C-alpha cells in the first residue's frame, strides 16, 4: 500500500484492502486511502464485500453475476457512516 501511495497515482485500484484486518487497522487503512485521495485529488476504485469499507465511497456500484445491478450515490462527505449504505443494500435484498 505504501509503495502504491508513494507514486501518487491519479487512479488507485484497491482490491479488498481491509480483508483479513481487524476493525481498527482496517479503519486506519481506509482513512489513509481517503486522506490521500482528498489531498492528491486521486480516484480510488475499491473492490470490497464490506459495507463499512464501501461506505467511504462517494458512489457504490453493486455487481452481481458480473453485471452492474445498481448504483448508490452517497455523495462527498466527511463522515463515513455505513448505515445509509446498509439500509439501501437491504432494500435491494443484499
């Protein structure tokens, strides 16, 4: 992760960056990624099964069976509260 951030790419691809991490460390990693994105005006493409991690995003694409099934726009915000996303995912039956 440090090596990827050191080059300050315009787009950062992150595949399950919090997988196998405890809650505290996962949150620290997500905070680091989003602070970097804000500071360097980067785009992050995050792949995750974790709604808490997905809640950091401005926009969430729900993929099922290789197809985009829905788009959830959370918008730019300072808090990364997962509840609105979890409620929307529940409405979709996910």
